[in-house]
C-alpha cells in the first residue's frame, strides 16, 4: 500500500490517464447504445474531449476548464443528454478549485459552472422527462447542483489548507534562516571578543618579554644578578601568556573537556596590582592611585578596566620612547567609574601607530573603543598638552534608564 501511495503521489498525471481509459470505454458504450443519428459523432467527439479533461486536468487545469465549458455548451446546443463522460465535470471542478497555482478567476468560473450548469441541463431536457410541478423541478435542480457545489467547496478548502501549510513551511524556513543568521552573528561576535583578548594578551606579555630580553642581553656580563631576574620575569610572563591563551583558545573547542577543569576567571580590578608590578619590573615606572570607595564591579566593567590599562601601558612601553613614565588613576563615582591612563612619552607620534595607521598592525585604540562601547561608556584618547599620551574612559556602573 505504501508503494502504491508513493506511486500515486509521484505520477498524478499517469493516474488520471489510467482513470480516463475506463471512462472512455463506458461513455463509448453509452453513446453507441443510447444516441443515434447526427448526435452520435458529436457525442463521440465530446467523449474524447472529456477524457482528455480527466487525463490532463493537473497539467493544464485552466485550459481543461475552458474545454469542459465548451463541451457543456455544445451538449445544450445539440441536445445531448447527460451521460457517463460528464463525470469529468466533477473532476475539473475539484481540480480548479484546489489548484494552488490556478488563478482565482478560473476557480470562480468553476463555481459558476457548478451552480448553473446542472440547472441549465435539467431545464433544457425537462420536457423529455415527463411533466413535473415547479416544486419538484426546483427540488431536482437543487439535488443535481449540490454534488457539483460540494466538489468545488472540497477543492477550495483543500486549496486553503495547502496554502496554510505552505505558509507554515515558509515561516519555519524563515525562522530557521534567522536562527542561523543570529548564530553566525553570535559566533562572529565571540570570535571578535577572543581576537581582542588575544591581542591584549600577546601584545602585553610579548612586549614585556622583549623588553626584559633586551635588558638581559645588555647587562649580561656586567650584572649577572639583574640578568637572572630578567630571565625569571621572561619565564613568568611567558607562562602567564600561555595560560591566558590556553583559556581563550579553549573557548573555540567543541565537544572537548577543558583541560584542568574550569577555565581561569577573567582578570579584573583586583589584578591591576599584579599588572603594575609586572610593568614596573619591565622597566616602566607607573604611579597607580585609586580614589573613592572601591566596590564590586560588574564582570564586564572590571574586565574592560583591566584590558584598557593593560593595552595603554603596553602602548606606552612600545611607543613612549626612553625615560617614559605613566600614571594610572581609578576614580569611583556614584554612578560611574573614571579611568585615566597617561604618560609623558612621545604622544604626538603615537596616535597613528595605535590606530593601526602607519605600520598597519596596531588595533589598540580600536579594541578599547569597542570594549567601552559594549558596556555603554565613553572613551577619549590622544596626545595630551605638554607631551605624552592620555587615555580617559568613563564606565557606567548602573544600567541606563
């Protein structure tokens, strides 16, 4: 049964042609035994036409409807009474009403034919069926009309149902596409976040390692103790960089368990002291001050503060020149947090590098602006009067109303 059902769904036109063959034979017998004279060849032509209607009603429903209407008018004109071939009118009425691609005007024409066709046929041949009262004639007219109207109603309801299911499928497909688009956006945002994290980690730690390595090479023979301390700093910084990179790259793994259990927590304001010690050990004097009453910050704000300070001090160390010093001030306000990082280096020459201009490699200020924008804050950065560079950020501590 399942194979038969699949065959019927795949070959609807072939099935219609199969049913047209017995209809042709039955109608031919009827015409040969009940119709005589000049009407017989005309009825034979009409029979062939109605069988074509049954066979081709799915491929060309509008043309078959017009052919059926022409045959119906011909039967009235040549006084050919109803015979088995007229069953094709049921089929074409249902097909036109249910076809999803059939124009609405064709469906309305099929409804008009279903309403008026049986009545016209009955009143055309009424005198040959004996005398009947008006009430009996109306009853018979309604009785003949109802099956054709029901065929149209069934087809139209099937058309509505198909349109409804098609709309549901289209909506489901659209929602699936929107879900995929949102997933891609989320993945892109996550990759951008990881890229910023990697940039901060690599730029800061590698620059510290380079500075320490240069210093160790410079005092290798003259001060072995300082060389040993520099090598220890390089080793510790490298391990820290590897740990943070392992944590960030672990986010990209799918279907794997993170190594060593849970990931390391994101750095925040509490880790700024360790950052200052690390920067000072790399040879950059930093004055770190906190104003106001410290309190617990949202994790996103705390991470933003840490990364801005880390990136700003890294840029100071890379582009500030010799004998540069920096100041970091963290001010707790009632509704926001003010962060100021400034130095006395070559500020006028650094803005191009930090925006990725001349060497095309720096993305420091871009990353800072993105981080501050994500938490709803504001950032200003540029050379300060009297020389040096200044980075100032205002980060809200309460959600905007």
